[in-house]
C-alpha cells in the first residue's frame, strides 16, 4: 500500500526496504580529523558521488527510449547520512510503470532493476567509505512500513523498516550486513536473478551482503586502484589500533573477507591482499 507518495515532501509505504549501515570506528575517525571542515566536505562529496552521483552517471548512459523508466528506477533509491549511520531506502510500494493497471511481471521487472541499483549504490558507497576512513561497516537490510515528511527545516520520520534493520544489525556483531528473511523472500518472490552476485553465506550460515559485488564490475585498473586503497586504509587503521583487541578483532574479520575477494580469479587483484600474520600476532 502506498500513501501520498512524494506529495509536499511527504511519502509513505508499507513496502520500504532499508539497508542500515553503521561505520565502525567513526568516533576515532572524527577525532583524527579534528573538526577539519575541508576533510568533512571531501568525505561528503565522496559519499554523494558514490550514491546520487553514481545514479546520475548511470542515467547518462541510458538510451533515450528507456530514459523515463531509468529515471524512475534511479530515483527510487534514497540516501540518508547522519554521523556514523548510512541509510539506503527503496520504497518498493512506489515502483510502478505507466498505466493504471500494472501486470505483475512488469512490476517484478521494475523491482529487479531497482534492487540492482540499490545494491550497486550500496557497494560503491561502502567501499569508498572504507577506502577513505579505513573503517569497515556493519548493518542489516530489512523491510516494513516507513513514513517520511520533510518541510522547510523540519524532518519527521517513523519507520518500522528502520527499526527492523537496527534490531537485526545488533545480531551482526561483526563487520557484515545481514539480510532479513522478509527481504530474502521478497527477492525470491520477484525472481531476482542476481542474489548470488550480491549475497553470500558466511561461516555462520547467515546471508550477508557482498561489499565488493559492485566494485568488482569496474574496469580492471579502476577496480585494482579501489581495492588497493581499501587495503592500505584497513592496514593503517589496524596499526593505529594495535592495542585495542576489540577493534583489531573486527578489522581482522573484515580483512579476511577482503583477502578472499581480492584473491578470487574473477577479481584479479591479489597484490591488494593484506598480510594478516603480523596483525593476528598482536591479539
């Protein structure tokens, strides 16, 4: 069900998918930059280009005959950043195509395109954050009702979807983004063809978002540059926190994921791997 979609800055839907990500170690990052506004503006622009900027670039490459649908797809993904929290919203209930009645196959196809955009934006955004800060992220993807109203200097939001994501994020514990059962069922229900590309089962058997799924689609040199930047930032953060066992444990968990991905033959970036032995010896 859809309520007053995009009317006077207000919209609501009972089918909003929210990916909630918490930047781990953000307090230390903020302390490190010491209120440097220029660094914060650089960080802001980096996140903008990895989210809204990415969708704008995508629109430029769309053939004219598909431009209208593409604009709806790209605009369906909404971004919210507040301190160490990054939210990616997909109001699935508002994804419609032209016409008063929409065949289910057409709607499912439109949703598939929207999920594709959502997951790619998430991957590029999270990877750029890690490359800039050296901080991995932890979060969850959930679904539910969401109401949002933005007028003048006033923002009001009530979100069952966000509450569900925050609760599930607490279960993640390590740097990973968990997929809720309800969203998994939604992907299955629309026959989403790229679930295996964007999600994997970790050693606990949980379905987790594959952070690098969008980045590995970049041209080889761009991909290598990004993954090397991530590796350098992660190593720097680990060395800066060598005396903090809790932080080191989370970083090592993510570095193991990083090493698995860059060593994959499809990624072709083994030189971006991080030598874990010296770090594990610090624990």
